[in-house]
C-alpha cells in the first residue's frame, strides 16, 4: 500500500504524540538524546512508514549535513483507550432539567 502525504502526516503525528507522552512518563529518556539532535521515529510494525521516515531523514542529512540523529525504533502501539466511564445508549436522555 502506497501512503499519500496526508496518511504519512497523520501516522507521524500519532507517533510524535505518543512519543511525547512516553517522554512525560519516562523523562530519563531525554538523557539519551543529545542536544540539537533530530529524532526519527521508526515504527517496526509499519515497514512502509519505517522506510519513508528513514528516507526522509537521509534526504535531509544529505541536504543539511546534519550529523546528530537519534533513531527511535518502536515495536508496536498499544490500542488506544477510552476514558469514558459506564457509557450507555438511550433514546431519552436523563439530564436533570
């Protein structure tokens, strides 16, 4: 399946959001990232996006000669969870008036 630019953006946006959440939960991870480094997220569960992201950073490195790159290989994403508590469907809302 060939990803279009919108799909690539959405998938990378999700990865970036989840990586930021991971950093908030594991701030010690920042010690492994040199100041000024580019971070490249490589999802092993999505080989196509892995290759796209790898190629994008290789292209940028050739243009900018940017030596500091940290690759973050990601095994999988856990299913997203809802924070709703006891939702139920009804045809007549019970909101007090």
